[in-house]
C-alpha cells in the first residue's frame, strides 16, 4: 500500500486529497513498524532533495561558467521578460513546488498516523523522567530505572510525564522521541521486532547532566521476557510482604486505560 | 578621527559603522565560544573543562550572542543603516536621534551579554530559555531576560525608523518598483520585528517573573502550563529566522547583481512573490519547532503544510538569484565569491530543511546534530557569508579604499571548506542519533572521530574568518584608493563620493526617468 501511494507520481495533488481517506481505510492486520517506514520515507525524501539540489547546483554552475566576465562580455544581458513570461515564472514554479510540498505532506501524514495510532495489542508502560533518570512502571507495578525490558514482537507504548524539567525519551534505533514534561502526559510507541539492545538518550536540554542521561531498551524473546517479569513480580511481592496487613496481590497498579 | 564625534553621532552611516564594529566583536566572542565547544567535544569525557555547566554557558552565549548580538544587529543595524538612506537618496533617516539611541541600546545589550563571563552564576538556559529548567536553575535567568529585552527594544525602534524613512524620504523619482531588493527585504524584516518581538519580550519576561517574583505562568502544579512558553518563544523566533534571512538574501541580491552586471531576474516576482510570500507565511509555521514537544496533533499536521509551503516564496527567491546569474558578466572578486557561496550553502541548508518540515520524520531527527547542521547551513553560515560578502562589497564605499583581493579570496576559501566539513558531518552524525547540547557523548563512542574532524574543520574556518577581519582592518588603514564607484553600479549609494559626507550628497540626487538600480550599462 505504501508503494502504491508513492508510485502514483502523476496525480500528486489528487493523492493529497485522498490521503486522509486512505489512511482511515487502512486496516492492516500486521503490526506496523514505524521505524522501518521512517527509513523508507527518509530515504525517499533525501533522494528527492538530492536530485533537486544537484539540478539547481548544475544549472547555477553552468550559468556562472557561461557568464564569466571576459572580453566581449562586459555587461550582463539578462532577457527582458514579457508580462506573460514574468507571470509564468511565478505560476509554474508555484505549481511545481506546491506539488512537491503536497506529495511530501501526504506521505508525511500517512507515516504520522502510523506513529500516533497505537496498536490495540500492546504493552503499556508509565514513564516518569527526572533529572537524570528514566523511571519505568509496568502494568503490574514492577519498576525499573534506565532499563526497560520488553518482549520482542509486542508494541510498547510509553505514557510519559516528568517530575522536574523537560526531557525527551529518544530511541535512535526506533526513530522516535517525544518530550515529557510536568503537568501533561505525552506518549510514544515503538515496535521492537527482535531481541537486542537499544540506547535511550535524552534529546531535550534538561539541565547540567543532560548529556549523561541515557538508558537502554532490552528486547528479550517473549518466553525470556515472561520469565523475567515473573521474577520481578515475585521480588516485588517479597519486598512488600513484610508489611503486615497488605497482601502482595493488592499492590500492582491497575493497567492503564486502553483508550489512546 | 574624533571619538566624541563618534559617540554623539546621529549620522546614519556612523551609526551603521558602530553597529558593524559591535556586531563583529560579538561575532568574535561567540566564535571563540564555538571553538571552545568544538575543542571540548574533540574527545569523549572532559577535554578542557570537567564542568558541564561551563560547556552549557558557552553554548548559551554562542547561540544568544550569534543571533541577538551578531546577525540581527549586523543585518538590520549595520546594513540597514548604512545602505537604506543611500539607496533611496535620502540625507539621513527619519529620526536620527532615535537611531543613535538604538545603537547605544544595542551596545548595552551586548555588554550585558558579555557580563556572562564575569558573574558568579552565568545563565545556562540555552538561547531558547525553556522552563521549567530556566525557572529552577541556579544560573542567572534574569540576565538572559534583560539581554533579550534590551536588544529586542533596540531593534524595534530601528524598525519604526526605517519604515518611516522609506515611506517618506525617497528621492524624487524613486518609485516602489525602483527600490533595491535589499531595501524591500529589510523593510519586510522590520515589519516582522515590529509584529513579533513583543511576543518574545513577553515570553522572557514571564520566565523571570516565575523565577524571581513567584508567579506561576509555567508551573503546572499551580495552574500554569509548560508549553505556553514554547509557543510564545517560537511565535517570535521562527519569524526571527526570516528577520535574518530576508536582509541577508537582500545583501546577496545586491552583490550578485552588481558583480554579474545583470539586472535582477523578474524583480516583481522576487518582491511580491518572494518577500511578500515570506511575510505572509512567517507567522504560521512556528509549531515546526515543537513537533516533538507534545503539541496537539492537529497543530503539528496543520503546520507541516504551512511549513512546506514556505518552500514556494523561498524557491522564488532562489530562482530570482540564480536567474540573475544567467547571461551575466560575472567577476570573481571576493564579495562575489561570498555571494555565490551563499547560493550553494543556502541550497544545502534549504533542502535539508524539507525533511524537518515533516513531523513524522522529525520524530527521528529533531533535537539532534542534524538540526544543528541544517540551521548552521541555512541561517548561521549562509547569513554570515552574506554579511562578510556585504562588508567586502560596500567596503570601498565606507572607507574609500580597497581591501586586498588575495587575502580576501584566501579567507573565503578557508571558511568555505571549513564550514562544509563541520556542518556536513554534523548532519551525518545527527541522522545516526547524536543529540544536540551534549557536553559529553560517552554512550556514543562511535562518533568520536567525526567530532575530531569537525574540530579540525572549525579551526580551518576560524582562520578564514580571522583573515577576513584583518583584511578589513588593514584595508581601512592603508588600502589603495578605490574611487567612488569601483564596481560600476548604477545603484544610488555609488553615485556619491566615498566615503560619503554627512548628508550623503551635496545636493539631493535626482534620478532619470529610465534609471533603475539594476540598469547596467557598458563601462
Ligand atoms: C562559524 C563557526 C561556527 C561553529 C564552529 C559553530 C559551532 C556550533 C556548535 C558546535 C553548536 C552546538 C553544539 C551543541 O549542540 O552542543 C552550535 C550551536 C549553535 N550555533 Fe553555532 N557555530 C558557528 C557559527 C554560528 C553562527 C554564525 C551562528 C549564528 C546564528 C550560530 C548559531 C548557533 C545557534 C543558535 C546554536 C544553538 C544553540 C543552542 O543549542 O541553544 N553558530 N554552534
Ligand atoms: Cu533529560
Ligand atoms: Cu536532557
């Protein structure tokens, strides 16, 4: 589907108009992978601007070389434009730029929807950022700091806030970041497709140690993850057991509401 | 030369030169900050300071002083003052004393900014000053607020002055379609300043009120909102990039037209489509600085479209510029090299901005070195090249003397090579994930050699800039006499003697019916 929208280079503006409808109609069964889509759109846009840049640069260099001052060429001879061609030089570029703009916008919007529509099947994590740590809370109440362990193949959504200054939870490998701040809850989601480790780094200036505010996303195979979270849950229960009255089972927080 | 005369001067040309001296001094200081940062970043871990705050103060000073103390004053202070009255055939500006007030306020602002180095807790809030950090840091946020307020005020009163001057003081025969492109561009920049600076003033005042007077505009625990500041700040600071862009591209139009001896291509397209279009769109795109800030989704999508539309007027201005080269008679002297350099740098900077207009793509690259590389190309370096080219271009007019071509060209090539090394690599490591405003990058060891290349490139470009400034100083002292119109330009500023006397012309210049600032004739 992404391919089709990209290939229809002819009806660029028409595509733009149909983009919202197209985005709404999309009902892909598979979990989208925003990072992979990001790479695709990024490469495409970079390819386009490289072509445009090279064209402009060649034309400019050619004019410069052709127009160098030399005997017999002591004064410029730029053509006097007729009113029609003067207008043409405004209208035609406007249409060219406009179609490039709208085409880019349509593609950008489609990708935006992928980034903002969180799949229903997902792991909800609460994130509180602070100077200078990332504090994650799992649906069952398990907490970790600067290390988020997740199962491969399960989309992860972070509901983020901050207890002090601005921070931005940036995962370069997943091509995603979003600021967190006091007083609001922001979110981002990513799709860890296979086991591995990914750096988390802070992308919003948050104070003296901003450059050191880093963490890791550890993606485990689903079975390993299940074992890990079980272990953590048991530890949590053990830690709260000594409190005489409180039974461990009542401790875990309620899973966050499903609505995005 | 009498110091008292300079201090009490109301002559627009001297006010302009005072602006130039102050802004070049500011550039030198902010440039040294850049070098210190580059040296610090050349190795992982501490290099020349073990204190991250020290780095953050350098970065704050570099950003704030480059923009508020160098580029805006050089463009809307120096060039506007020096050139606009001469280009429209006026004796002076409409309110010469207000003009003097504006330059001295500018000096107060710059001195305040430089006091950063002498107070115990200098500001470390970056040039953006985002709360909550700016309201809880031990650094001196008030200093930031006052610097911005004073420099902003200096610029606003300059704006009123120039709008009045161009409206009422044009020599007979200079109709609106015979204004230099630079004049149009600068007027547009002043219109933007007048509309938007007050918003910035509000924003920075409110953070100091929150910090020192106990108000809670940005404190959500007491009913405030963090994002409000970012909206106010960028509501000004995006238009501010056009306050820089418009005059600098205007300077480049003058340079390219004169040294290609070629009329500006499709003048009305440039003025109404390019300059006019930018003024219309300038205020509707600020959210592209807030794509990852947690803004409402509909705003991000809406301003993606407006931001992309900016490519239309900017593209028209590029077409006008490149068209002016077509069938020209191009001399490759120093000002022209800088002018042509801007065309290429701006091309890179402008095009690399297109991905940054798309919110989904910025989720990957926002707040990384990609952005730092992009805006240095498009504004910082392109603007600085335009300023340096413009100073070279009008140098014979200001001093009556000629600079040295050899050193001029050498300086140009060193800076041109240097900036491309530094800022191209920045974009590259940015895409790979290097975030901006990092004192240290211990968890990104793979970028160390890239950082070392950038530091080397920065050293090269610093030498180039230093050569240029020395070239001016030497030229002003003992350059060869240049004559009144060495470039053979019909534009009005070249019709008076060099340097022009107080009052500019012995008797007001009159222009012929078929005169045009870009009507070149065989020499
Ligand atoms: C010509 C040599 C220059 C070099 C080597 C240089 C270098 C740098 C570096 C290394 C950074 C950012 C580092 C970081 O994010 O930690 C930076 C940021 C910045 N530079 Fe430059 N720069 C130069 C010129 C300029 C100029 C002429 C301007 C004029 C507008 C400028 C404006 C800025 C701004 C606004 C920032 C961002 C500050 C912030 O993050 O708050 N720079 N520069
Ligand atoms: Cu942080
Ligand atoms: Cu941070």
